[in-house]
C-alpha cells in the first residue's frame, strides 16, 4: 500500500472535478454530496489535490506508517 493518501475535508463543494483525474479510480461522488476517497486504491499521487477548485483536498502520510 502507498505511503500517502488523499484526504477530502467536509468543505467539499461536490463539483466532481477530482473524480475523472484519478488514475486509479480511487475517487467517487457520495450521493452527489461530496467526493469520497477509497483508501485501498489511493496512492496519494496528488492529481486530485491540484485540480480541486475549492482547495480542500490534502495529500497526507498514511496513519501508522502503513505501506
């Protein structure tokens, strides 16, 4: 498993911009209310963080040093 992970804050505006840029399909829209990250798929590449118009996606180290 990757060392990094995307985290989406509760301030997500549900624009969906991040979903199509994820190369591993780790992002989806949760009932159209907010984007959701599948931690098992996310490698923390940062593409979603760069495209987010609201600037609310952050790439962080995985808890507990998981790999």
